[in-house]
């Protein structure tokens, strides 16, 4: 149960990380727009750069989570190779 809870929490935080990264870049673009008086230009650039950085982070984290899941499944299969009992937890 603990592994399922931590897995769910990991997936929830990925969406939050994506949103926060995008908001940081959009806010930075807004501040640059106010400073240079070029209103939609830097907000759009910040949005696209933020999306690219956020999706890069998302893919990197998902790849790491997939790798750890595969390793835990392999370890579990190796532990149960000769054991025919039913594990409840």
C-alpha cells in the first residue's frame, strides 16, 4: 500500500511541477514585457520556453519512474522465483 501511495503522489507532483515551471517562465516573460514595453512578445516566448522545459522535466521524471518500476518488478520476480506462496503485502 505504501508503494501505491508514493507512486500516486509522484504522479500528482509531476503535474504540479509542469504548471509551476510554465508559470515561472510566463511571469518572467511578463516582467520582461513590462520592462521593455513589448507586451505580448516575451509572454509568448516565456510560455513556449516554459512548456518545453516543463515537458522535458516531465519526460525525464517519467523515464526515471518507469526505470525504477521495472527494477522493482525484476527484484520481486527474482525473490519469488521458487516461492509459490501468496503474498498479501
